[in-house]
C-alpha cells in the first residue's frame, strides 16, 4: 500500500515537471480528472502534491483558475490544514 502511495505522489511530482514546460497540460480533461481525484486521495502526501501542483500554476494560466476553482475551494473546506492551501494561493 505504501508503495502505491509513493508512486502516486511521484507521478504528481513528475507532472509538475511537465507542467513547468507547458502549463496548458493542466487544462486537458484527463489531467483535470486525475488531479481532482488526487485531491480526494486517502494519502496526505498525494493530496499535498496535487495542491502544490495546481497552486503553482493556476495563477500563471488564467484559464486554469476557472477549471480548478471549485476543486480547490472544496479542498479548503474539507482540509484540516487549510492554511497551507491558502498560502499557496
């Protein structure tokens, strides 16, 4: 189980490197679905990696704000660590 969590976390970190080259990757429907599912993952590490990913790039690409706003808002509401999420924004 821990290995699966590590793989999901690393995958999000790898996606972060891809997005550094092209932030519009986050606008793809399949990427949005994957990132949204990562926000709801059982693992804190996976959820934090997803928030880091979106937090870094949502402001640099205005189209992403409307695509991820609802998801980030929900994450803020259900997170016990909402201050960390707010700091990213």
